[in-house]
C-alpha cells in the first residue's frame, strides 16, 4: 500500500 | 513554494478577507450565497484535518487556521448575526445535489483506492484496507476527505453564481471577491505546470478539479473584465 500522499498545498 | 502558488494563496486570502469585511462593514450579506459559504467551510474542514496530525510549515499552518476561522466567521455572520439581511429567497441552489455526488466520487476516485479495492473494503474482505477499524490508521480517511474537499471546492461557488444569475446583478465588492476567488485557482493551475516541469510533481485529482473550478468562473471573468473594470454595476 503506497505511502499515502501528503499534501503540502493549501 | 513558487510565486504562482504564493500569489494564488494571497489571492485566496484576499477574497476571503474582502467578503468578511464587506459583510462586517456593511452589516449586510445581501447578494451573498450562504450555501456557498457553508460549502467552503466544509471544504476547509475536510481538507485541513491534517492540522491535528502533521506540521508542514508555519505558513501552511497559519493559512489553514486563518482560512478555517474566516470561513466559519462568515457563515456565522450570514446565518446568525446578520441573518435578517440574508436573501434566502434567491439562495435556492440545491447544495445536496453537489455534496452527494462529490461524496460518492471521492470514494470511487482517489489516491488510495481503486474502485475494486473500494468494493473489497465495503465487503470488508481486505482487512488492512479497512477505512477505520482496528486494522487501519486514519490515513485512508484523511485521503478520502481530502479528495472530497478537492472535488467539493471545484463546485462550491455554484450556489453563489446561481444566485447572482437569479438576482441579475451583484455589488461591485462581491464581484471583486469572486474575481480573486477565481484567480486563486487559475494561479494554482500555473503553479501545477511549474511544479510538473521543475519538481516532477503531478496530482491529477487536484489538476482536473482545478480546471473545472476555473472554467466555472470563465463567464464571470469575462463579465468582470468587460463591465466591472469600467466601474459599472454588473448587470447580467
């Protein structure tokens, strides 16, 4: 299960 | 962080502040769609839950807190403090027609689940993919809520645009609010082009939703530039 995407944008 | 994303965030912040000040100074929310503001508060709430779990930067945290605070303050002013000036008769767009399909789509199309995996989760066959249970952590929930917020934001302005088309006009300050709100996501599109070429960053969900969101403003942008820039009221 790929690393869940972190969202660095607002 | 690049200049397009920064100006995009500042444009978004300007829009939110313009609206809040307009309602506060004029003590009236005439011409403002309360439904759109509720949808924006929902967008920020579902997108910024990671405030509780991760720290990206002071800027990121500060802006998220300001966005959420202003969104709820605006909803409070519309539905509580200046409720008497809320034009409910013209704010009739059925918001549930936006929230329900967006909710379904965010389950089916997101970065975590393919539809097949989603079905397995529903049938609780694949334990480790369970949404929220002893065998999982909340990252799946956050991912689906983030996707929900991205899809919802792309259509959240529809009740406002619908209300303006029904009343046939908008106060100039309201058009400035809409201009900066539309401009912000257009700048984000340029930011994503920039990040694709210089960082290899590519988020199809955000890009597609951002394109849809910006297209919804095109008609308004045309009117804004041809009418309001020459300081006429915005007759539609």
